[in-house]
């Protein structure tokens, strides 16, 4: 049973964890980025370098992700596109993007962008913590099992 795991890899802090889960479940892991990133030399891990514009890596993933696939990204618009195709989507801090919550996430993102442009909102996300890594591993394991159930139904 072929089940790919797509990684929006340019700023992904959990690639090693993804490789570990991919090995455990024998998943094909596509590490997609705008430039070469060092990945383990293993048959199930493939580095995909896309060139071109700003969202080319996102487009590559969104064009391929379907029901039964898992996508790891912190990019909210990409998460929304993948959810539309039935893929399961997980952020790097271990929070799943769902159909019920993606609208709110997109609206919050737009609001933060507007506030940043107006100069009334600064900073970025909280630093990545050990608890985030642990939550990510646990949730990725859960999503892989759920995606496998999707493939059987």
C-alpha cells in the first residue's frame, strides 16, 4: 500500500522526526524545497527541488496530495489546498489542520498580515520547543494510522 508523506521542507524543524516515522512505517517521504537540502540517502526518502516562483514548492505538493496522504507544512494556504483534496495535514508544532478549523486559520493569518503591514503587530511565532517536537511525533503517528484507514475505505 503506497502512502506518501509530503514535507514542505524549506523551514521545517522536524525533518529528522519525519524520516524516523517514515522508516518505521515504510512510507515514501518527499522532501520538497526551493533549494537542495541534505536528506538521508535512502530509497524511501526523495529530495524534490523545485525552481521558479514563490509558491512552486507548495504547488508541487498541492498538485499531488490526495486522500490517504499526509502533508507536513506550517503554510496555512497550502494546508487548506491539501485538505480540499482529502489529505491529512500537520503543522510542525504538532497541530493538525482540519476542515473545521482551516477557515479560522486563514482568517487569522490574513488579520496578522494586515496588522504587520500597518505596523501594529510585530514578532513571529513562539520559538520551537521540546514539547512541540514531542507533540509533533505523537500526532504524526496518529495521522499516519488515520491516513492508512482512509486508504482502506
